[in-house]
């Protein structure tokens, strides 16, 4: 199978109207080359399956295209990479956010009271 051959498509329709899809997901594997087996979940909120929401590569890397929400603990046996710099994020309602500041490349936190703290210099 190639990357354009879905393994499974899930659709949601309005009750009683099966002619217009409201939402859908495609779950499949990109097996378009030698030693390629990337597992992907696509979102069909725009009418096409162009938005990859989750990707697991042959090497075990997991890529998530939007926010990762963790209810309990986030643990890594290796490292967590923050490779995209952003301007100061919105103040969280509780806790902290950790980000790489696009103004200076420093690793910072922002608390729920709006305090920004540099935790590592670039």
C-alpha cells in the first residue's frame, strides 16, 4: 500500500443525513518506500485528509501537530525538545507554561500570575 491508500476512515454525519460528512479521521501507514512504515492519523475538518494530527515514525519518534494535553505526569527517558520559538504566550489560568522566547532564544516560564522567568539562556 502507498501513502494514499488509507487503512481505515472514520466519518461523522448529521443524524439521518449521510450525504454530507461533518468530520472524519483517516488512520493509515505510509508504506511508500523501502523501510518506510510511518503510522499517521489525519483529520478531515477541512474536507481533505491533509492535516496530520499524529505521526509515529519507524525510529519510534512521535509527532503531534497540536497541543499535547497530559492529565498526570509527562516523563521522558531521553529528552524533550522545544524547537520552535514563540513570542510570549498567553498567561495560563493555572500553573506554568514553558517556552522558547523568539525575542532572545532563551528558555522561559510564564506563571498564572503573569511572571516570566528565564530558566536557561541561549
